[in-house]
C-alpha cells in the first residue's frame, strides 16, 4: 500500500523542496495520506488478475499510484509528460512519494488508470468529500448545480469524413490480414485513392451554393457511397473466409491476430453501413434526422448536444452534472449515457446532497433550465427554505416581485459561481474534451478531473483555516 522503505535521498528531497511547493500541496498531502483512499486503490490494483496480490514481482505502492494519477489531472498532462516532469522535478518527486526511486513509465501509468475504473474513482471522490466535511470545509447549508458537455475526442463529423474513416480502417485491417495469409481466398482491391479523390471533389463542390454545384455534390457523394459499399462487401468476405478457415495461419500467434482483426471488421462494418444509411438519407432525400445517427466510428456513443452557446452551438460528447456546496467543493458529478432534461435532475440532486452531507440544504440555486413548479414544491417539501431558481417565462406579477427580492438575487449571484467552476475545471483540468476512449474512459476522465479540482480547493481552504 505504501513504500515500505525510505532512502536517504527521500529525506534530502523533502528538506530541499519544503518552501517550493504550491500553497495547497502541504494540505493536499494530508488528504491523500488517508488510509481509506490508499486502500481503495490497493484493492483495485489487486483485482487486475486473480492472484495479483500473491504472485509476480512487487508493484508500485498504491499511494504512489494515486498521487501520480491525480497529479496528471491537476496539471492536465499526458502520461508521457507526467513521466518526464516527475523524473526532472524534485517537488513532484516529493509530492507523489516517488522520492529518490525510479519514476514509473507512461505505459504503466496508463494501465493503472484502466485498472481503477470509474466505480473506484467515484468511491475516491466520495471519500474526499467526506474528508472535506470532517475538516469543516463544507457544511451543506447551500447547494448549486449545473450541467455542461464534455466532448469526446473526435474530429468534426461530416458524412464524407466518416465514410473516409470507415474505408481507411477496413482497408488497413484487410492489408494486415493479407500480410498474414498471403494470396489465400479473396484478393484485396485497395480503393483508398479513389475514395480520397471523391472526398476532395465533395469538399470543392460543397463551397458552391449554385444549383450546378449541388448537383456535382450529389454525384460525388453517390460515387463515394458506391466505393464505400464495395469496400464493405470486400471486408465482409474477408471476415467470412477467416471464420470458415479459408484465410488462416499455421502460427498460433498469427491466427489469434487474424481472429482479432476479424472481430474489428465485424464491429466496424455495421457502423460504416449506418453512416452510409444516414448519408443517403441526408444527401439524396434531405432527411437530417436519421435514426441511430453516428457522429464518430470510434466513439459511437457520442451524442449531438445543443445548449444554446453562441460560440459553439453544437457540441459532440456527453452531458455531465456538477453539484457543489460551500468552498467550491464538488460533492457529486454524473456522466449521463443519454442526455436528460435539466429539470429532471433537481430533486435527485437534493437527495444526493442529503445522502452525502447528512442534511438538507437551506438554499438551492440553479439556472432557469432546472425550474418547474413541481420541482419548487418538491424541494420545499424536502425542507429547502430558499429555492433560488428563476422562471424566465412567468407572467405572474407576484412571481416577478419574488425574483427581485434581495435573497433571490443574492442566491443567483452565488449560483453564477457554477459557471466559473465549470470554466475553471475545463481550462485547468481538461474537462473540455475527454482524452480517454469509450464510455468507461469518459467516466474516468471526468472523475479524476473533479477529484483534482477538489483537492486544490480543499488544500486552499485548509490553508486559510490554518491562518490565525
């Protein structure tokens, strides 16, 4: 769980960097030294394989794993940068407990993040909130909640680029198969150049709004769809021949590689066919609302979300809820598999606040998207004294007077801190775009980003408490 033996160099480093740390680091050290936090990481690492705790060489201590992963998201670095900075910087060596030892490499750190998973990260966050409450940093008298979008790591989706992605991936896999099996079975015909030329034709034709340009655009799309269809048919034949044993290898390792490539093709073909379906619907029939619309072949769960932003009207990712109490402590976060209505989240947020902090908030603040008369009545029934959520569409003179009262305006001023928290956590900890893959990766990215932000705010609040 912890480094069993300290070296002479560890003590020397700690003495030299004592006055070089950021103001929050000393108190963050106390939080990260918590036995429960380290135990959560230790248990998760022990479940990677059936006998991880009893066999094999000794791994990196759980406290070092926890601190390195959090440091990565505190600074919003890649794993490669974390490795380089920890090796070069004495402050980071001391903070992460690497000390005078060898810094772990980037690939190893990446495996740790996957081993923890979203559920364990959620437990780490809950424990950190409990520690903040035990230190008197958050009492739970006030609650504010807001939603934002964390984008997936995809390029801007267009029909032609999605078709191009599909062709590129399928041909790449078929080339790998041909390299393993040689000339057996169906022969590969590489249509990459043809597809690239059609994509260029589409890009040129799309600039023109004239009728002639639109006709050229349709013709280019029809040619692109035809080429893509042929590539998909060829990929299906390759997959079938591997399954039937026509394409095979006598080498066991290479045969396993063939099976893996077949699975990749079988996963990619339905997605490419869906993109072809929605392209035909939009280009040939003018239907922009195709069922099961895909905006990425590599992140198929990505949603199209419009939140009314002037600078970015359409975002591609997942809806995330951030819920705060005093001292800017995020007490709960949630990544939604499918975008919910903001108004449906308010009462559940109040109940989460009660469960985590053991009391009903006196003040609940949110923006107008969370308002409904039903929500307001339900919150008051749960014991909330001040429900500070504006109703923008009201025609009631009484309601307008209520929203102009000092307590309401004061609550809305405090609520705007949500906007600053979201902006800060996106800019400082990278929650504008998830760099991890898949739904599980999104859970880990958001969770570690929130934990990193909380750790800094807890450290700063504890530093203020210590000032006489």
